[in-house]
C-alpha cells in the first residue's frame, strides 16, 4: 500500500474517531441537560395468595394500567411480541441502524412515509413522551431511546412496553387487557389470545375487542399464518390457534374484597401490586354466605355484618368481609365492620378465666358465687336479670354469666387483664384511666380483627402473633399470652355444645361443627358477636347496624352463631376428627363438687377436674364446718365457752356472707348455726359483716327532705343480728338481711356495722344536698 493511501486512511480514521467522540460528547451533554425521566402511574391491584387479581383501582389519569412483572409473561407471549415488533430487540442499542436505513430509503423513493423503524425501545419512549409524528420528534425519540438503553436493562424496557402498550379506550398494558378482555392473567392466555393482544396495539381503535372481534380475528389469523410460514411455533399449535374462535368482551374490573382492598391500598399507596394473604376461593365463599345471610337478617331490621377468617397455622387472613354490600349507600355499606370499634359484649370473658387458671386462682370445676355484688358502686347483673347462687367456672363461661366474670376479673386484677389486652394489640386497652371492671362486660371498645387475633392465640397454645395481611409477611415471632394448659381448658369448655348460646334456629344441627366458640351481645342489643376456632381456622362474625340502632332480636347466639357455623361447615366440614391435644403441662385431679377444691374428710364424693401442677391452688374444701353445739341444739360454742361435756359436734354449711344473704332473700332453706352462747365474752376478729350499701368513699348527692340511703350488709351464717352506727352513735339494729334506711346529715358520715359476735366494719361517705 502506497504512503499516500496510508496517510489518507489514517486521516479518515482520525476524522471518524473525532466525529464519533464529538457525537458521544454531544449525547452526553444532551443527556446531562435533558435527563430522562420515567414515571409510570400504575393502577393499584390487590392480589390473592395465588396471584389472582382481587381488586383494581384506576390510575390518577383514569386509566387501567396494571403493572406486569417478568414472571407474569409466558415465553409464548414474549416470543410473539418480539417476532412482530422487534426481532433484534436484544441486539441493538435502542435504535436499529439497518431498519432506519431501510425506512429512510423507502420513504425517500416512495415520496411518503412507507416504512417505520421504531424499535420496542423507541415505542416505549413515544408512550412516555407522546408527541406529534414529525422528523424532528423522531430524532428526539431516537435520542431518548439511547438514554433509555443506557439507564435500564433490556428486560426492564421490555416490561415498560408491556405495561404501556395501548389496547383501546382507557386500557393500557398487557395485564389490564388480558384481565378486562379475557378474564385471566397474561401467563394463562392461549396462543390465539396472545396473538390477538399482540396485533391490537397498532390499531387500538379499529381492532377494539368486544366491538370489532371479527376484525381482530382476521388480523390475528394473518399474523398466525406468518408465524406458521416462519415456523415460530409447531404446526399443530398454529392450526389450533387459527381455528379458535375469538371470545373477547369488555369485562368489569375485579372488585372482590373491596373493604380489604381499600384498607391495604390506603396503607401502601405507592405499591402497584399488593400481594395479600387472601384465599380467592375462601373469600368468594364467605362473601356469598355473608351476603345471603344478610338478606335474611333484613326481616329483623338488621342491615350489616362483617366476617374475618384466619388460617390458624399461618396467622394469614384468608377472607375479609367488611360489609355484605360495599355499594349499599342506604345502610353505610362502605363502613368496614372488621376495623370498626364496637362494644364486645361478653367476648373477652375467656381471657379473664384463662388468666385465673394461669394464676392458680381457678380451675374449670371451681365453684363461684353468682349473687348480687357491689364493687365500689359497680353492681353487675346477668344478661337475663337472674342470679344462680353457685356455679362452676365452666358453667359460668359456657352460660356467659356476668357476675362470676366480674369477680374473676377482680381476683385476677384489672392491670393484669389490661396488660394482656395490650399484648394482644387491643388498641382501646391503652386508655387505662377510663376502664374499670365493666371492661369484661363490654366496657372496652374492640375491633373484630382484634378478637380474631385473640381467639387465634387460643388456637395456638396461647401464643399471640399479629395477623398477616401481606404475602410478604413471613414473620414467625409469637409471644405467650396464656399457657398451653389454659388454652386447652378454654377449648374444651367453649366447644361444649349443650349450652344456651347454641342457636335455636340453627338449620344444620345434623352436622354441628366441632369448634370452640364464644358469643357476645352488647348493651342495648347493638352488636352481636360470635367468634369460633378449631385447629385450622378462626372465624369472627359481627352482626348489627352501622347506625348503632339496637334491635330486640339481636343476640350473638341467635344472629351471629348460625353464620359462624355455616362458614365452618363450608370451609372445614370434617374438622371434627382433628382436635387439640392435651398438653403435658395439664393434668387431672379429684375435687369436691361443692367447691371445686381438694376434698376434705367430709366431702361425700369427688369428681375429676383439670389442674396445672405447681400452679393451681391446693386449698382444701371448706364447704362445711364443724360446730360444737349444746346437747339440745340451742347454742353453739367457741373454744372459749365450750364445756368439758354435754355438747355435740355437727356440720353446717360454711356459706360466704354474700351467698348467705342471697339465699335468705330468695327464701332458699339452709341449715343455720345456732346462736352463740350469750354468756361468752370472747370478741371475734374474723368474718366481720361486709357493708354492701352505701359504697365506701363515694359522694351522694340527695334532694332535701326526700333523700334516704339504704343500709345493707352481708354477714356470717351464725350471725343473727347486726347493729348500725352513724358517726359512732347507735342508729338501729336488725336481722343481717334486713334493709334499713336513714336520712344522713350533710358532709362526711361514718357508718359502722357490728354483729352479735362483736365483729365490726366501717366506712365513710360524703353527702351533699341540693
């Protein structure tokens, strides 16, 4: 090669290098001064655990633009799009030089725009930066395509295309088109459906599915024929696709689980795809059951219901019904009953008994008094207004008696109960200053989801963990709320079918599900609850009116439990064979049926009871006490006045003062201890009479000339007479069960009560007149 030619070649190479460097420098400057901005506003979609879209929301610009992920796209869909739109997508830098040269040549010599050169990358730019189709804008488009390739991977750009490509009207993206035209996800489409979606974007108006299906099918088959000629897919697949009729209609967007979907959308406003724990099949079944059941309730003027279903093994929420009809504006259908704060009625009672078990205070056969009681002015009553005298714990819980539950809370201690409710994420329990013993009867507002979480803990050996709403929540941390022994005892008590809150109108009594359940009815019959669980599921049901209107027929047993049983029979029909196993920390022992305590020598027979070794009380029964009485039975003796001879020993009921007062008021016969020997001078210090009215340290505001206060006490079995003192002056004496009234002076008043054995108790009240 001559020296002249070599010099010329070097000059050309330098020129080309300088030109390339200049172009690169220019592009870098343009990239700096005109940075690429990519922001795609997606329709938020809420998906079930299997990826099914349960609910979708329009974008801010009112588009259905659902974000697809790479795993949503089948290989056939990818192959078809690349074949039709950009065969060399993975090879060029955003611009295909050969396609550009061909387009320029054809456009020049045909004197019109005969061929385009748009790559998939350039189409994405055009959708991100829409502008009129001019040569100047084409150059801008090519520059932005290079920027896009510099900033994103090929797969990212390909997904942008799939998410932005137009499909007519306000539908954009393959995922939205697949769901709204074919009612399925993109990875489930047939080859015929895939090809139809691929051809539509070039003519989204004239090839709109649902209105122009024949034109779409013709364009589809044209491209299928080309793919057959190029052997893109096997001959049989292409032939079947050509023969497949096009069934495409514009479907409404998915609107399942609307309350749940709105909830997670509000919590995660910037997440395009919210993958949740909902089970599509269970959600659909429970929604249908709640809707059908709600229609029947309207005959009772009950408009609303809410249901939550939790998988006990994973803590995942699998069904969420905030109300039967989200669009029922007349009955506030958009209110979310799962998250609404309502009065719980008796639904918290199992927890207080479980705490009493764990503290060793009670066992299932422990006998409690169900009689009128007053706790510093708070006098609870049972739901039916009647008292039962004595009941076992398992009866008190099964029959949902109020007085024993309040007594159990008093024994356990309100702070302990509140601590456990906080641990179980009960939000209202943090307002300690406003909560008292009425908490156990509905005095603390709760949410249906909070109760579901609590009963789910009962089903998991007493361990509490927050409910899971998102599929990404894989946490396994749980904390002990109650012991496994207490949880098992609760499950055994609450699964007893012979109890008053078994619904009388339950239609499927032939197959009563094996579940542990607790009902609740709030004051004024505004809320009816039924929460149940077995080993697999916890189901929480609320029935009522979002308006707060009470209904005479509303009760947890009659209105909420039938729906609970229907749901369990639908979800877990044969769960009866899979129940909880008694933990090793729980054992049996014999107890006296009269008290539920360890038998003493006078206990006639014993029964089996659960107990927690080293925890449960080992106190012996004392339902009877031995009293020394005179030979004629007229007097009783203490150790001070007991004669050496001439007496006998007899056993008498050792009744608590409040139970004794109740039996006296109800005229229930019992064996009374003879009066103590009058000549005895001993002063007794134990079992002083308890003043139940008035209430200590309370202020009484009375009307002048008409204000009276009642004096009442509970005294021991052997007491025959009590003496009342006002400000240390004798006012009147009477029988222990006698109600005495007095007109108090204004200001502080000291009230004392002494019995005929010299035992005394006193208190102080404040009196004001108006």
